[in-house]
């Protein structure tokens, strides 16, 4: 069958290893013919991201620390030179210090608050602004990853919830800005998945068990399911959708008690 993203290009921010949700998103769009560039954060991630990217023909692998604006500039300089234009951006970047994801939210430090927001929320805007010249005139789609802790209280999610609220509001404002240029901006609110970010979050197994018991589908979701929704949001099948938060959470978000 004909591939729906043949000839399209994309940049994927936020792959750490094969369990990353961003990697599942990358695989879904690459399977439909999209050519990809990956960014990695620091030398510690370089090897694993390069090994994964090597599975994809003609892919690029570039260093990027979203708190260092010059490194974002460099990503789009190289992508512009190599790809000549851009149709898709996946933002799958988030960070908070471990100690901020436990106990009372009111104990969040100023630095911890700022860092979580800089990496997890502001980076979407910083990346989008630099991607814009390459996306101009060819439509395109931007997708980010969020979690229900951004709109409802999830114990211990704390400052990440505040940052995800800012990220989700950014999606709406960016959708408004970029709509006239034919660029769509959406977020996927994924249910909990065992990834590197989730590892070491105390009580994560209890959260997974709770979802499996209470979500309408009575199970947890997979990264592949998020990837397939990402493919939908990256493709013309979703051409009428922008500014939306799409839930891939086995229906959990509809529950009251
Ligand atoms: C980050 C981390 C972002 C974990 C994340 C995240 N988005 C979802 N999770 C999983 C999670 C984490 C907690 C939670 C429920 C789900 C780790 C640090 C980097 C950013 O609390 C109940 C804490």
C-alpha cells in the first residue's frame, strides 16, 4: 500500500532508549515513509539514540540540550541543510528533579520549578519558533506529549503537573499563532507507561495497577498505541484538528470515582 508520509520529513526530540514514547512515535511515522532527525541530550544518551536511529534509512542524529538555545539553532541549521524543509516536529522532552516528584507540592524549590518549566514547557515554544522557517509554506504538524497530571491532581506529580498545564496552554496559543500558516499543534495525553522517566518514580507500579483496574478498557496502554495516534496527528487524516489534547489512556480521563 502507498505510504501516507512518503517524502515528508520530521524532527524527534525526546528519545532516550527503545522504551521511550518518542521512539514509538518515530517508528510509527517512519513506517509511513517519513525521513527523521533525532536529537539526543548529552553524551550519555548519544550511543543509545544513534543505535536506534541507525535502524532508519537516511536519518540524522544531532545533540541538543533545550536549555542551551544555540544547540536548538544548530539542530535546525543542519536539518535545513540536509532536509531542505520540515513537515513534522515531535516534542517529547520533560525533566524534573527526582526530589520534586515526591511529597508536598508546596515544597517545590524555585530552581526546581524553573528547571521543570524550562525543559518541559518553554522548550516547545523555543523549538517551534526555530522550526517555523523550515515548515513555512508546506503545512505541517507539531505534536507534544502530556499527562493528565497537568489538569487534575495526581499525587507526587507535583511541579510536572504545573509544567504540563503550561505546556497544554502553549499548545492552544501556538495553534492559534500557526493556524493561519497551515501548521497544526496538538498534544497527546498518554496514560502511564514504564519508560526511563517513569523508572524510579516511587509508587509507579501502584499507578499502573490502578489504571488496569479502573480505566474503561481495564488495561494500561502501550507506547505503540501512542505512536499510532502520533502518526494520525502527523498525517493529513487529522487535517481538521489543532489545539487539541488527544487522550491515549484506555479511557481513564472520563472517570470521576
Ligand atoms: C517526567 C517524569 C515526566 C515522569 C513522568 C513525566 N510524565 C509522566 N511521568 C510518569 C509519572 C510520574 C509521576 C507520577 C505519575 C506518572 C520523571 C522526571 C522527568 C519528567 O506521579 C504519580 C511522578
